[in-house]
C-alpha cells in the first residue's frame, strides 16, 4: 500500500536529495538518534500503519 512512497523516500536518501529540518534534528537529538539511524530505518524498514493525530487529523 505504501510501497511507492517508501521507494521514493529510499531513492531520495540514496541520492542525498533531502533536507533535514532544524525541527527534525531537535527531535532526533531528543530521542538519541543520528541522521545515520534515520537513513538506516528508511533504507531497511517498512511502513506498517498510517497514524493520525486524533485532534488535528494530521
């Protein structure tokens, strides 16, 4: 279901065509993660579900 999106994300990581925002860096630091951790998850992981905020529906 999300294969097309995940493949696009992987291609962007492989070709270094993405921007890590300041907010994303702050969240990574708060969770003790590095950019390499995030890249590894995108390249090797899978999307298991779609989540929405119950208040904002985002």
